[in-house]
C-alpha cells in the first residue's frame, strides 16, 4: 500500500483540462481551439485565486477609484482580475472579441473568427 492510499489521498485526480483533452481524442474533427481556450481560462482563474489569497499582503483590498459600466465602484481586485482575464484570453489566440463590465466598449482582439467571451 502506498503512502497516498494509506492516508486516503487521491493522487490521480481528473482535472477539467485532463477530461477535455481525453474527450478531444474522441472527436477527430476537433481543432483544439476550445481546449486551448479552456486552458487559458483555467490559467487566468488560478492567477486570480492566487492574487485573492495574497490580497492583504499586496494591498489589493479596497476601492480602485473608478466606476464600471453599471455605475458600481470598482475594487482593486476587480481591476486586477479583469486585466488577468483579458490578457490571458488575448494571448490564447482563440478569442476574437471580449466583453467586460469593467470596460465601456467591446474589446476587439483580432479579425479572424474565434470565440466571443463575456
């Protein structure tokens, strides 16, 4: 019996990325763009989670001093999360346009057809 089994720790978890990659193999027509998009989203979410955990030390709590398109005060973590998400999706090369409550206008990423993220 391994240490992980002895302590009830599962070391072969099915992650979302692992699941999508496994399923993609069942669809030969798949281009991989959706898988790449999901990977980019997951990376952004992990970066946001990390920033949230460090928010106190990094002085990310509080108001950023602006309002969003809905007239709400924008918090520092909102700004950081928005920038992380936009930059990750732009660099994925799978997104053609983005919509964000923190930005007044559509964010056009590129002219080629791709996913639209809201």
